[in-house]
C-alpha cells in the first residue's frame, strides 16, 4: 500500500503543479491580457480557499479514499474539458475561468482527505518513513512540473497538455482511490466546523505552528518576488542557480528527516527547520552575492525538507483520526492564502520602502514566528510522545 500511496501522491502533485503553468501559457498565447490571466488563476484559488474548511468536514465524514477518488476524477473531467475546447480551437476566458474554479473546488475536498488516507493506511511506527518517501516523490513532481508543462504546451500544444494533466488525475484517482482503509464507525453530528475548531483550540502547539507556517509562506512570497529582481545583478542565470540549489537542499532535507535524531521532539525540529528561511531573506537584504544567496536558500529549503515529513507525521500521531481532515484543512487554508498575499505585496512594499527593509522584517518575522512554538510547554516537555524510529 505504501508504494501505491507514493505513486498516487506523485501523480496528483505533478498534475496539480502542471495546471498554473499550462493556464498561464494558454492565456498569454491567446489574449495575452494580464487581467485575463489574473481572473483565470484567481478562479482556481478562491473556490479552493473558500471550500477548504467544508472539505475537511467531508474528509472526516466519509472514507478518505472515496473523497480522493471523486475529487481527482472531477479535476480530471475539468482538465479534459479544457483540453477538448483548446483542440477544437475554442478559447473563451469565461470557460477557462469556470473550469479552473471547478478544479480548485475539487482540490478543496481532496486536499484534507489525503492526510486521513495516509494515517488510516500506514501504522504509526512507519509513518515518518512513509511521509518522507511521499514528500520526496511529490517534491520531485512539483519541481519538474513547470518544465514539463512548458515543453508540452510549446511542443504539442496546450490542448494536449491539458489532456495529459487529465490523464494524470485519472491515474491518481484510481491509484489512491484503490487504497483500502478500515471502516470507522458512522460519524455523528459532532463532525462539524465548530467541533474541528475545538480540536485546534485544545492543542496550542498546532495553532502556534500553523500561524508560523502562514508567516513562512508570506515571507516566501516576498523572497520569490524580490529575489529575481535583486540577483539579476549577478547575471541573468543566477536566479535559476539559486532555485536549483534550493531544490537540492529540499530533497536532501526530506531524505534526512527520518534519519536524524530529532524524533523525540519533532515539533522543535519543525520549528528550527522553518526558521532557517530567515537565512536567504537576510542574504538578499544585505545584499550578498548570488552564490551566497544560493547557499542560504539551499539551507532554508533543507529546513523545509525536514519540516514536511516531520509535520505530516506528528499531526497524524497527535490528532484523532476522526478530526484530522478538519484540522488539516485549517492548516492548508492558512498556507494557501498566505503565499499569494506575499507575492502580491512584495513589489508595492519594495517600491515604497526599498527592498532591504521588507526583507529584514521578513527575516526576523519568519524566525520569530517559527521558533515561537518552542514556548509551548507541550513542545518542550520530555513527556511529549516521540515519533517511532524507522526500521532499518
């Protein structure tokens, strides 16, 4: 089952990451209007953000494999419709916007169901190793997606690129949807948004950590916007080198997570890993040369690589499985909303105050917000349940 989970998550991550690049190229090759592009991309993001909490409720009320199956099949149908329209020579922005909205709405229901599926399939003793493998597979898929999307759109056309995305979603649906989990008792009326929020409030470590993740994503948006503008002084290829160094660092962190002696206090490991993002922000603020920024970004993404499997595992271990979908939907909502906000405010802030002040503030904010979880007693206490050691 672990192999099936890894393959299914990799396929889904690849398909999901293909969509923004494909839609961007479709609009730019068609109308070329930036406003049209903003509308189409927003129509995917906004329904996802609005519906994520309700997706968490659905994920807790129904078998997660069925929810994932229906969500991915819906995304498959939407991408297939886009592909058929483009192959027929029809390219209406309204159609693209509606189908993008359907895709985003389906993602809102599928996203919270995946952690429940993993938790219900993989026993506690193997979860860290499983999440590390899944994290490695999904990271590789997400990294390669823009290049694959660009090659498909320019090589065979945007219609075929969308149909390829639809095939990936279909394969993911039947791979993950074919996972069999134990049937839980029938849910009661307590499975609501409010009861999910009560679960979060009872766990300060989760709430503080998620707020820190939101600050992390906001600051990442600043870095990804201002980084290319600053590092171009070191040569036009420098930003590509920086991004590739970050990719290597992230993959190394995912690989190292189950092998480092941090299982006793995994939340502390998550906090330190997230705080490392202050390094590239400060390097840009100085600013250091491009190679120094590349090293700092590799260190930061190594920290992210550590964070992802540790966080996935500790949440699955410490949150009741019947509430996991609602709790994780809140986590996803904060993260998904904060990144676009950072991307949107970066340029106006830099135009008003220059690049250095926002970057310095972001470096301090991401370090403080990430490490603030260390102030929670449950995180510091030796009584906190450790993650099980992976089998050799």
